[in-house]
C-alpha cells in the first residue's frame, strides 16, 4: 500500500482511511495519513506535537500515530456556526 499524498483533494483518501479505521484492528494513522484525514498539513501536526494545541497522539517506540476517534474529537472541538462564535484560547 502506498502512502497517501497531500496533493490534490484529500477527501477520497480520508474516506478510505475511515473505512480502514473501522476495521476490527482499529488501525492508528501515521502523521501523513492524519494530515490527509484532517486537512491539516504534516508540518503543522509536527509543530503542534512539540508546542501543544494539536490532536492527542500515540507514541509507539519511535513512531507517532493518531487514532481516528481522537482526530474526530479534535475537529469536533473546533466546529463553529459563525465567526463570532470563535474565540482564541
């Protein structure tokens, strides 16, 4: 299986990752896969891991993984109905 790229629309990749994540093993996503799933760049996810403010991640040995439910929660917490609802934390 090839790694998804961030070039072009990420939606088909994200849908495929959703299907893969719903399998019984509940596969955790790599940073590249998490970036495609959320629409957040790889470098932003990496910076947020260092400085905070990003989605919860797993550290497995030297690898970093993201659970789909954690990414969904992260995005749900940042859902607004209008720009007036948004406040900087």
